[in-house]
C-alpha cells in the first residue's frame, strides 16, 4: 500500500486518479481543484477528458485570434 491509490484532485470527485499533470496547467482549465493540491494534480479518467476538451478549445481560440 504505497500511495498507489491517488484520488482525483477535482473538488467533490472521489474517483481514482488516472493521470497526474502539472498543477499550473490544470489551474488554467475550468476544473476546480481541491485546496490541498501540490505541484502535481491527479485527475480521474472523466476529468482528464474534460481537461483535454478544455485545452483543445483553448488552442482553437488562440489560433482564431491571430
Ligand atoms: Zn475526477
């Protein structure tokens, strides 16, 4: 039992973490994170998908702005 069971860092989410990402990146997304997150943020499958969706949109907007 060595810390393998990380839990998703999104507020109110109790799912097991599937991915770990840099906290700064995730902060820029729409996901609201728990207070106790460090540099690494853990996301479950579902929220990782949401995060990816957000970054995709973000990139699109950036391209359109030019
Ligand atoms: Zn989650």
